C-alpha cells in the first residue's frame, strides 16, 4: 500500500503534473469507454450473413468469428478432419502446461514429454496410420501450423543453441572461430532471407529425395536462426559464471560434460533466463513470417478469412482476435519465465 501511495504522489508533485495526470486519466477512460461501447454494447454477436451483421448495429461484428473462425484456426486443413488439428493443438498446450509442473523439471523428463507430445501431434496432423486420413503438410494452417513451427524451433533450436554456446565459449580455438563465423553470418541475414533460402534454394542444391518437405525445411531454418541468437544469450550466461565453479568441480573429479551439465549450464541458464524468455516470446510471434513463403499460418489464414469480400469490413474484429491469441500465448510464456526465475533463485539460495 505504501508503495502504491508513493507511486501516486509521483503524478501529483505540483499543480501542472496533477493537471497532466488528470487529463491523461480522463483520456484513457474516454477511450476505454468508446472501445467498450463498440466491442460489447453495440456489438453484433450472431448474424445469418455478413450483410445482416453489417446492418444490425453500429458496433463490432463478432459474428465473423463464428462464420470464419475455422479458417483462422485451421487454415486449409480439410473441414471434416479439423477435429484432429484441434486435438493436436490441445496436445501441445497440455505439454506446455505439464512443463510447468515441478515433476517434469529434469532434462530427461522434459525431453520425453515434448518428444511424446510432438509425436502425437505429427500423427494427428499427418495421419496415414491408425485409420487416419493422410493430410499433406501443404494443407496445414492456422494456429495448428503456428504450433508446429514453434515446437520444431524449440525442440531443435534449444539443444543446438546450447551446443553452439558451449563450443564458442570453451571449445578449441579453431572450433570457436568456426562457430563464431557461422553465428555472425546467420545473425547478419534477415529471417525472411533464411526462410526463402530453406524453402526455395535447398531443392536446387541437393537431390529431391534429400531436400525433404518444404514446411519441414522452413521450420528447420527457423530453428537454426533461433539457435544462433539463443546461443549468444547462453554464452553471455556462461561468461557470467565464476570460473572457480568449474575449477572446484574439476577438483572433485567431475568430467567435462558433468561440469557443463551439473555446474556451469544451470547457473548460466539462471543468469540468462530473462533474455531467453524474451527471445522465446519473440520467436513465437515471429512464426507469422512463414506466411511470406506461402504457408497459411494464423495471420495468413486471418487474411484469407477476409478475402471473400463479404466479411472484409470486419477486418478489425478478425485481427483483434488474432492479436488476442498471440497475447494469451505470449503472456503465458512470459509468466512461465517469471516462475522459472523465482524457482531457480530459490534453488540457488539453498
């Protein structure tokens, strides 16, 4: 309470500050009132057609979500099979929730959890076994596609980032130079260029049977881009660990990989946790870049939902819903990062 009172006093240090603060509060309240009037009071929640929704009220036309919501969430995925995409997305969300449980906070358990979740996701989305109709990855889209790209980025990118960080921090000189040059080259190239290279250039350089599926190549390219940025964050954490920690572990007879896994890396992750969470949240939002190389992620699917022309007037409502979905997942990742920071702090204080 005292801190809140102190913060409020900062807005009323003198009459001018008080007037400016009061004007700002009134302006914000006015804008919130206008939005509430548009979004809730005058809104149309159900309509049989776009024309009816447009003529019924002066507020938001949320009926567009009921009419075009499946396209936003599932993209070009076959209509009769969309329950599989919904279930696959639910599996990934459950895996994320279980990752918050303390019982899964070991490398082996997290690897098993995400490995099983990703395998279930691929079976549900791709089909071809257990009587599930095969669905090519070119038809994957919407939020389900966003989950796929994000999962591949984390599952492949984070281990890759750890290896790159360790190699650049404590590897032999030749390895540090090679890794440093590779990381600097990737970081100097825009993400869009990386995605275009993996989508279009790789099939020209390697045989078709080795090139793989285009969506997989793009996801791997995105994972590599994330790994190079994340490697520098982890390397910064490694540099913040007292060298005496490794020397003490070495004196106790621990081997190099044991020192890294049990002593150095846990402390490095504790130091680098805030920028790591920031990087992961940013990477989740940046999955929308795959739309540039021809995939119907959630953002591209939202644009397609308006492309028929009938519902084009409701573009604000559609993009607000998309923004809300990104907000929910981004905020959840941020709060999970705060939880991990607090848990690590408690563990290191013992």
